[in-house]
C-alpha cells in the first residue's frame, strides 16, 4: 500500500506544472547622443526606471549595483554605456529575460527618448518606442518610458516565465511616488555619475542635493553608503542612513525590499566599523523581510546570506560561517553564477574561515580557486582582488615565507593606492601585516612607523575594533 501511495505521489508530482519564474528585467543606462552637458541624465534615468519597476508585482528588476558589477566582470570599461551585444552578455550573466535601454537627446528644454526592449535569449531588439518630454517634466517622462516598455512586455511570451500583468493600480503608485525638485535631482544624478570614479565628489553632490531637499530618500541612502562604506566616514554615513530609515518608518514602508536593502547597507557600515553584533542584527531583519516577500531564490538573498556568513566569521563562530557560505554557494550555483565575482568572493571568504581555523591548506585551496575566477574575469585591479592577494600573503606569513608574503602585500598595497583607498580600514589592516613582515625581517624601526601609520588611519576613520588597539600597542612597543 505504501509503495502504491509513493508511486501515486511521484506521478502527481510529475503531472504538476513547474512554478514559472518571474520576468527579470535589466535596465541598461540610456546613452546620451546629444550635448555632453546632459550626460548626468543617464544615471538619474537609470535609477528612476529601476525604482518604478520595483513597484510592479510581476517583475524582478536587477539593481544597478549588480549591473555595474557584472559589467566589470566582463571588462566592459568604466562608462557603463555599452553596445547592444555587450549589454546582452551582461543580461545573460545576471539571468535577465529582457533589457530596457535606449538613448536620449536634449534640445533646449525638450527631451526625446528612443527606448528599446531587448529579448536576452534572442539577442535582438523586440520593440522600440519614442517618448517626448521636457527637462521640467523629467519625472513624468521617465514614468512614460516605463509605461510604454511595460505595455510591450505584457505581450511577450518566454518559456518558463510567468506572463506579466501591469495593473492600473501599479501605474497609479508609480505616478504618486514622491518626487524631488529638479535642482536636487540633477545634483543627485551627477553624484550617481561620479560615485565610481570619484566617490568623494559624489558624496559632496549628494550632500548638496540634500541641502535643497532634506527628505530626498534616494540621496540619503546613496550619501550614507558612499560615506560609510566606500569612504569609511562612519559617523557621517550612519547619520544619512538613520535619516533614511526614519523616512521609511514615517511612510510605513518597512516591509519593502527597498527597506531591506537599506538595512543591509547599514549593516555593511557597522561591519566595516568593527561592530559585527550590530551588523548581524540588521542583516537578520533584512533576511526576514526578503523571506516574507518570497525572495529566497534571488541574487540579493544569496548575497545577504553570504554577508551573514561574514559576520559569523568575524565573531569566530566558524561552523555557522561555513554553513552560511555553503548555502550562498548553493544559491549562486542554482542561479548559474559560478563564474561571477559574487561567487568568487564567497569562495574567498570560505578560505578566510579555514585560515582562522588554522587549516591553511584548505584556506589556500579556496583562495587559489577564487583567484582563478577573478583573473578569468580580468578583475586584477579591483578592491576585491587586493583583499584576496592580502589573504594569500597572510598564509605565507604564517608559514614564515616572508619574501612571498611581502610580495603579496606590496601588490595589494599598489592596487589600493591606485584606487585611492589609502585612508580606509582595509588599508590600515594591510599595513599591520606589512609591519609584521618588516619586524620579522629585523627592521623594527620601520615596522614601528608602519604600525603608527595604521593606527592613525584607524583613528581617522572612527574604527573601534581590536586592530586599532593592536596597532597602537605595537607602535608604542617599537617606540613610535
């Protein structure tokens, strides 16, 4: 009888249709084909279109941060404005079904947008639409771009993807969303344009936008993350993020994926400050929200699980850390992201845990695998690669192979210097390791100076973790 029931259950399972996936949309920055003075519109339009799509129930929209990371992974250059063929490669890498993109031109106060909808699987443009508007009505213009492309999206059928419904209620929600003033929006968009090449300039532009409009939520979030995480200006960054959180609370929007994203960003800042317990609490809240929204099979969720693993690693709860990293790896593999930078980072951080457990052979094996992925993606001049090379140097330092350790540290330092990251917590941590090599080689005076330099950076950033005290004690011990 039990065997018969089992057979019936299997047959029933086979007969049931597999759950269709949500339509996933990538927003590719619209290219400015006119006056270069209006290049900032591209960044602002990308952010606005992504925000509008986030209000539509039947679609998943890829964040601009994920897009930029994917663009770096396949060496698409610095501008983020890529041709159609390369955009399709980014879409494939991120699991997108459709790409919203196009171009725009400004003439006087008039703006014309040629928007396109590309089918990633086919690699071809399925529909092009023209939308005309004005600079003064830029927000309404951006909404109309979304409306036009979503009307076409509803007509597209893709295997294993749920048909999209774009409802009148969703359209009303988009139209009713809070809008900044045009002057604040321009400064914010220029900040988005500058954040990769010049984060300090970007922060200044976000701050200028907030002087005009203090309740500009998007500007608060970007300013907070840029100050707190990118530049390690912790107090300033948390100030912006706490103002953003207050706005979410006042608007009763704490059950949204946007709020979960804010909590994650805030957690990242606390982690960088050396406060893992606070970070873990924020990540746990973000996880609850994403699970309530059914987002367990997304890259954002996989990244969050990996971040939780990082906190457990910081707290020396190694079993929990390895469990989290294993789950994140499984999610990335299920999403087909084994050759992505995100997957490589999880591999690297797994190695970090094994290194802390004094299993150096296992650690080096994971570091080597991560390095292979990074180099295949041509990411040798990135912050992540600099961290990886430092971690490899740490293994050599523990093995007392001082020359190879010094070589790794020098390379990591050169990458950070080139990226302008010489006043960050990560740079100060690297200096401690460099000082250890210097001292082991018998150059105590130079090591003392290096420890003191590390302490100065920790102090300047506001970092309060154990490494700050360690740097100071060693500097004093060596009379610096």
